C-alpha cells in the first residue's frame, strides 16, 4: 500500500513536469479568410522563463537610467547636482569657520593669561625656540663700510619701495596653515624644489594661507591640478598635486578657506601630498620661515 502511494506521488510529479514541458501552438488567423498569419510553439516553462528575463532586463535598464542620467533628480527626496555641490561647499565653509573660531579663542585665552600676569601654557605645536649662549655666534662688522655701501646702492636705486620694508611686512603677517601634516621635503634654493612637501591624511582639505584672488586653477603636466593665489605685498602662493580644485580663476578667497583637496596628480609626485610654494616679488622663499607647520 505504501509503495502504491509513492508511485502515485511520483506519477503526479511527472505529470506536472510534463505539463510544464508540453508544447502548445498559438496561431493567429485572418478573421475574414481564416488564413494563418502567425504561429508560435510555446510551453509553460518557456513562457515563465521569458517573462522573468524580460522583467530583469527592464529593471536593469531603469536602474541604469536612474543612476547615470539626470532622471534621478526627479525622484522625490533626491537632491539635484546643484544642491549637492552647495551642500559640500557649505560644509567646507563651516569647517573653515570652526577652525578660525578655534584659533581666535586660543589667541584670546593667551591674551587673558598675559593680562593676569601669568605665563601661557606651552603647546606641542610650537617649536622649541630656546637657544643656549654657547650656540650664539658673534660677528664684527665695519659699520662705516656698510653705511658707505648702502649709500652707493641707494644712489642708483630708483625703486619707490624699500626691499627690507616689504620683507618686514610679510614677516609680521599671520599665515594660515594650509594643511596639518608632516614636512617630508624641505625648501631648496634650486629649480628642482622651490617649496616644501607636506604629507597629511588622504583627501585632506587644502586651505589658503592668506586672503587673495585665484589667478590660476587648472591642470599642468608636472604639478597635476594646481591652484595659484595672488596676495597683498606682491606675494604669490602655489598649491600643487591636488586631486580636486574647489575654486576657479577669478574667485576671491579668505585665509583658511578651503581651495582644494590633497591628491597625487601630476608627473612630479610619488604619493599623496601637498607641494607648497611661496613667491615674494618674483623670488621663491622658504615657507617654513613664515608658517608654523
């Protein structure tokens, strides 16, 4: 009896499978002449497979259109490209404002400590400026000779500005640190490396060292994505090897404002870093002398 039930179940299963495999003919006839127009052989499993494949293809095409075309902006709740760009710019501005507020708070706290007659606490970022007397070298100068040389130079100097006064101006300026990191290559007064290399976190934001105007923002073969700012006192700062530029030529930027994203672009690079150059009156100067990295 048990064997009979198993045989019945097996027979039902085979009959169901045969029904899915059975071929059916779909014929389209001309109503007036009864002539066959189209004829198809179909099976249930074939129809089911075709419907599933067609559904997958349609879903794939719709997904690709939504992902890679402007149609996605018509989806409720999805921000437009302009809105996303504005969100990123606002986030960078807020970050810059927070950094400036933090620096101002530290400055005010130190002033308050000095007013109370106390000594401000040393920070880890400040370099050790203590110098021993044995390290100081004293040199003698002939002041009369120096004065005579100065008179001879000024005799034929037609410039309206004093070079020493201009250098004093930039030495008294508070420069904003472009990015927090470690200097891996120092300035050299040779054409091979007229700046400093700074390594920081990947995709770190690069900030302007002073208020200025973007005079160049584009791609170069050696420097990759480069942005160049013109500041006061005939000072120019150049930021090379960026992965993305956040400003365009002609934009006015403030000190500490984000202008680029650190990267590894250009041929003259071996890793993600910032190459910073500072040019004063057409001459490259060492950024480490003016910026406390």
